[in-house]
C-alpha cells in the first residue's frame, strides 16, 4: 500500500510502515505542512496513497465520502508519543491488511478497526 503520513504523526512511524513493506511519504517531506485536510487528501489521492492521520476530521464521511479518495486511516491513540504509537501501529499492521482500506475511511482504536466502505451502485 502507498501511504501518506500526516504531519500530526511522528515521522519515525514512516519506518514502521516501510518495514512492513509499504511505500511511505510524509506531508512534511512533500512540503504540505500546515495544509488543510482537503489539500492533503487531494495530494494523497493524486498519488494513490492512503492518508494515515490522527486528525479526527478525516473520519467525517460527509466531508470525505468513501470512494472519493484513495483512503483514510484515522488512528485514535490514547498515547500519541512515538513508542506507544509504534506499538499501536505494529498491532494494526499485524491485524489489518491495509490494501483492503483503499477508498475507505477506517478508524483504528484500541485494537478495533471500523471501516466505512464506498457505497455500492
């Protein structure tokens, strides 16, 4: 899976996703620091990347309907420090095939992953 790591996540997590075989870039590396959600999501969609973020706004299916972008994974972490975030992401990567999140909005919290998929025609 191609991933765009949002600026609100420690860039150290890029290595965690990359070690699991994912192609990762970051909002910071792309020069999008401070950009609003629609701009970040548009850039990610243009590059066919799943946005991984802590920003709960990305989980709003009315603002970002599933199927209109390449996908969002909203991490709801009680502890956002890098060591705790790495533990949570490691657990996520063992439990969830990120490829199944393409075009979806997923919210991962405490080992549980809720997914909103695109509407079927």
